[in-house]
C-alpha cells in the first residue's frame, strides 16, 4: 500500500490548485496515449463493428483528432488507462468535491469503462479529503474496570496543572486516589524539570505509603514523571505493578484555575471531597476509611464517649470491616450512540485526529500512519515522533490506493 501519487501536494495552497489544473493532458498527449493503449484500441475496434450506443469516432480538437464516444449530444473523450488518474486529479483536486459531484463533472466530457467505480475509489482514497472532511467521528463504547479487591490496594495517580496563577511557587498537584474507597490526597508541587518532578512524585507517594501501606498496583498516564527511571525504580523496589493508561485529552485543572491562594484552600477542598457521600451508596470516602464521618469546623460535637479505648477501637475496626466499596454504576443515557468504522480493525494505516484548537482551514487529521498493533480501546501507531499508543476515538481508517 502507498499514498496516493498526488498526496504530496499541499492542497490548502493556491499553488496546488494551479498545478492540478495545468497538469491536464493536451489533445496531442491524449491521442498518443490512445494509440499505444492496446486495451482501448481493442475496445474501439469492437464497438466499431457492432451497432452499439457508444459509437467511437475521431473528433478534431484543433491540434489533433482524438477518439471520442458519441453516444450523447456532445463527444466524450475516450480516456486511455495511463491518463485516467490524471483526468481525475484535474477535476477533483481543484475543490475536492464528493464522489457523485466528481463523477458528474468528469463524465460530461470523458469516458472510460468502469469509470464510476474507479472515481469512487479514488475519491475515497484522496488523502486531503480524508484529513479534512469529517462525516462521523469514531466513538467507541465505554469500557468497565474491575473493582479492586481491598482497601488501598489499587491507586490512581496523576499530575494536575498547570494551575494559574502559581502560589508560593507551586503550580501543579500530585494527586492520589484509592479506587476502592474513593479517598484522595493532593500534594502541591512546582514543575522545574523531569528529574525534580519524578523525585517530588516519588517522595509524596512514599508519604502516602507511610500512612496507608503499599498498594498492589498503581495506574497513571504516560506523563514524563511516570515513565522516568526514578519512578519505575520506586515502583519495582516496593513490588508494585505499574499500569500505564493510553493518552487522553482531559482538562483536569477544574475549579482551581484562577484562584490566587489555591494552596491555602486545598486542605478545605480535600476535606469536602473526602466527606461528600457517593451518589449511589450514600457513603463518603472518609466513612469507608475511618468508619465515621469527619467533623467539620463549627459542627456540634457529641459528648466524649465513656467507653474504654479498647472497646472503641474494637467497635471502630468492626465498623470498617463491615464497609463495602460502593457499587459502580454508569451514569450515562440508556442508549449511547457509538460508532466504530469496521475498516478500523483491518486497515494498515490510520489518520489521527488533531485534538487542539486550530484555525478553521487547518487539517483536522494527520497521517496516514502505519498501525503496529491493536487493542479494543487503543492502537500502537508509528507516529512522526515514534511508536505510541493512540486512543481509538481519535482514529479513522486510511483508504490508500494500491500501486
């Protein structure tokens, strides 16, 4: 498979349009190609002998007589095989119309057998059309993740930021959340470089482990801190399985953006989040972890219990043991419109959607890129920067012409 022979042109520029128009063959070139095209000459001979509606005849185009098909009111040039893709380019690359429009424009003055099928294939294989025209985006079904087996066994870590404006030199958060209970922690940090970031993340993670113990697995994205040698060494030294997610396009800064003193407000935000009841179970992360609700400032407190410390500890441990993780429920419409092109799991090349704000005339996709391997939610693709995983929702199959 290879890219369309005309895909190297920058179709967004005026020069490419001029080149496409000026590349049309002359009447002399057409007649010369007709004379050496054995398949076309055979077709002309066969239709001369019998009374068919095609009626091939020589028509004078000024410089040269050209074989035409005379079935309509105006002659249609019989296009030899070697010039068919050139004629397609002349008409299609000026404005990149769709399949039907391209066929109508070409068929008004040109003819060759099976031209409708070939024009449809070439239009579908046009690189510029595939990179700019989006009729329907890929939207794969939402998957589910198995529930952790115990408290603090499976953690999610992430870097949130940059948070503007910075406060006390801090403009990032290193966040940890326990998937079983929903309990979370956030550590302010600055971003001075890969080494300092990875070191800060490892240090904050060890602080978490000193309180809640070491987990069985940790899941993170592919940020530079989490693919660094230091972070990998921290995970392996603690016998923790490190799972890397596929690249996403989430904005995780949330309400913290715009707060000038967000570092001072962070503890209160965490207090609120930890004590917010789960919408499904009605139980907060703090209740799951500590066995009781955390007291808020100004809240009326109960009188101290007269029971002994051992009795209180025993009842607290029993309450914690009785806690179960909230049942996971998907809060989404009962009918979710998903769309995954069937060609996506058989094509050799894909286009990757550009997920950033761009001027209106910029290409919406880049590529085509070779597919290395596939999984239900992501593909390993040979990008310009090297092999990397790309979420399936950002991909569309590339239809390329064969040599």
